[in-house]
């Protein structure tokens, strides 16, 4: 039996630890002790060009508002939340305009809550979260290990020397789409069973 900490496995262990750390980071980060700045009517008018003084600005996102994004990972049913500065293309929009534009800036996004200071959106992802590993057949017919390292896309983190043809025929269709593993030990155990 191969040692888990031998050089080919160190990378997988390091990547698993990194993925776990990324998922544990806080979703919302507000600086303690910072208060919302009070704006004068002149500042409000400057922030929303084209609107008359005294217009109801609560229906529009502020130019310095925040976007709270919840990513729902359908294959594993986990979710991750992110708070970020509002993209320039979505700042200063009414809810109706925001809902029609958000899909072009963030594909698949739906608005769940709207205010001038912060907009909450939900995005359904068809990939597992960063805590999982995916074994999938590559274009060269060899199995590759993928992981969601950015939170938004699967990337190949390691290639293997195991061809798809070595897998039982009933399992080949699953590996063509990608088989999800909850931890690196289960993945390595599966790969070892294919090597023997």
C-alpha cells in the first residue's frame, strides 16, 4: 500500500486543506466601528446624475452599494456567500433595471432582496463546491482530477495515468460526466482500485 504522504499525494492534501480554509472564511466582512457616512442632499444628487433634487433614491442602488452573492452548488447542496462592491454596470439602477441587467453581468443570477445599499442575489451552480473532488475523463481518454478552486469553475488539479477504458463499462458514463468524491481519501482509494 502506498503512503498517503508520498510526493504525488502531497499536492492533493494541500489542495484539500486550501479548499477547506476557503469555505470557512466569513461571508460578510464589515470593518468594526465603521458607521455609514451621512450624505447631504447635494451628495445624493451628485451620486445619481440625471435625477432631480429630492427624488426618491431608495429605488436605485447607490454607486457605492454592495452585492451579496449566494452561490448554491446543486450537486452537493452546499452554498457559499460573498459580499463584494457592486459592479459598475449594476450601480445606480432601479430594481426592474437591475433584474434585467444582472443576468448579463452574472449569468444565472436572480435577485432575492433589493435595497439602495445592498442587493442579494442567488446563483445556482451546476458544479460541486470547493470541498469536493471530481474524477472525470479528459479529452485524451485519461482520467483527470478536478476541483472548484475559484468557487465558480472546475479546474484540472492533477492528471492521472489511468485510461477510461480500465473502468468497468457501467461506470464509464458516470466518469464521462464526472464522479464526485467527498474527500481525497475516497478518491485515492478509488484510483488505487483501478490500478490493481
